[in-house]
C-alpha cells in the first residue's frame, strides 16, 4: 500500500508518501514540510486567514515535491489521506479540498484522518510499537494521556483543563520578547538559567488523577516579569534565563508527576505491555524527554519518542495513519467534512458502520 498524505491544520503545509509492503514496517518515501513562521512573525502568533491562504497556495507544491522525491506519480498511489480535523478550520478545509481534487482527478480513495491520531500513531511508524500502549500527546493545542488500543480506538485518561504546554511555551516567549515558536527559544534560554530562583506553581499536583492545568503558570510568569520590570526598569539576560528555567522546570514537574499517575493507572489495566510513547511538538523538549525517561525507568516502563521532525506537524504521520485506517477498510467519500473539533476518544463514524 502506498498512501499520499496531506497536512494543513495549523501553520505547516505538508505532503508525504508512506508505503507498507505486506507485514513489513511502514516506510516514509518522502516527507515535505513548508513552515509559515515567516508569514506570522509580525503578529506574535498564527493568523488563521493567512495560514489558510498559504496552505491553499502551497499544498499543490508540496504534493508535487513529495511525488518527485519519492520518484512516483499519482498513478502509483493507493489512496490519499488528509487531516480532516481538529485544527484551524480554514487550513483544514484547504487540505480537504485539495485531497478531494486529487482523489476525484486520479480516481483514488479518500481517507479523512484525525490530526491527533496522526501524532498518536507515530510510535508505530517510527518504532513499530504494538497495541496497546500509553501515549502522552503534548503539543501546541493539546495535552492528554491516551491508551492507544487500536488505529481508531483510544481511551483518554486525562489531560489539560485549559492551555496546552506548547501554548504556554509560546505565551512565555511572547511575554519575554523571545521569538516564536516559543518552545525552542524558551528551552534555549532555560539552559543557562537557574530553575530555583522563581518559585512557580505546579498546578493540580495536589489533586488526584491525570488532569493538568498550565494557564496559572503563565499568570505567575507575568507577575514575576512585571515585578522585575517595576523594580529595575527591565529584564537582564540572567532574569530572562532564570524565568525560562523556572517555567520549564514547573512544566517538567507537572508532566512527570502526572505521567507517573497515568503509568500506574495504565499498568493496573494492562501490566503486560509497559510502554509510554510521547508525541507532539513539545516532545521535542530535551528536559521534558529526560524527565519522562527517568519516570519510565523508575516504573519499569519502556519509553519512546519519535525523532524531532516527526514530533512536530508533518504529513508522514497523516499518510501513515491513513494507511493503517485504509488497511482496516476505512474509506471516506466526497461528503468528507472538515471538523474544527474532533476528540480522539470518539471513534470515527466510518468504523462504527455508517453515518458521517
Ligand atoms: P496540535 O498538534 O495540538 O494541533 P500544533 O500542531 O500547533 O498543535 P505541534 O506542531 O505538534 O503543535 O507543536 C508545536 C508546539 O510545540 C508549539 O507550541 C511549540 O512552541 C512547541 N515546541 C516545539 N519545540 C519545543 C521545545 N523544544 N520545547 C517546548 N515546546 C516546543
Ligand atoms: Fe500537531
């Protein structure tokens, strides 16, 4: 099976081709990502209309490149998979329209993929992870613990009740005048900072369960920044590094402790498959990876994280998720709709038999 995948749910336009032969491991034949950081830089965040227009202009270019890099044509594809949600609706519509055009023009089956399923199934693409496994999905828009039981079967154990960590990193960068996306810039600053200088909160650690909260952390950071500015008229390099280090340490502590609880809950149900996989853009963070790795070692659980380029948004994960769904008999038609919201623990209508 050879699947073309398209991704356009946020600010990366992407196309990729993934192939699986028989029971062999799936192989990424090409993966093209065109970022839009330059287009949104002046606005301090992603502007949905600008993103949607850029996707509409660039999807075609990405598809051509992905085909050229793989040395294949549309005639070699078995299906086209596209992110049908959740995400910024204009961008998702751009992708779905493009995929429908390709499907109609080349006579290919169409498969709508949940973007989060793309992230959540990535450990199968990169590490051949077998079901079930415990998943921490931690990105710009999401943060949740899931038990991945099948390609379209996820159980949510808990997650953020407000901001996602990626969003918190991005807001922190904005508050400190660091470049977007905030994750990498805050991580770089934190490296030289003192994490103990500011006592930032660890929200919800006092409550049982796997739910998390990150919005209070941003407020605490804002207060600390404003206090420094009021006191000295500005921030020094050291102040900035210490604020970043303190913020990142708080995020790590929350993710690590909540992972400990999620692992305990998972092991209680499924002791025979001790695996925690992490995915999503924030999984690129080295301090977070190290924290998760150590809690896994402590609890006798295997840990895996995809390479960075497959942690952030890409179309290989969409082509791969589409491949897994297609192999299970999943197919959409021209009525496939873009969905701004699409919780992962809701099974897709197609596999439940009928309906949209
Ligand atoms: P979602 O997948 O939930 O729809 P998204 O697609 O915007 O959201 P991703 O592309 O998976 O999210 O990840 C982007 C986020 O990851 C951004 O918020 C970015 O700041 C964050 N991020 C990237 N690198 C790092 C890092 N090194 N440390 C922390 N956060 C990071
Ligand atoms: Fe994403």
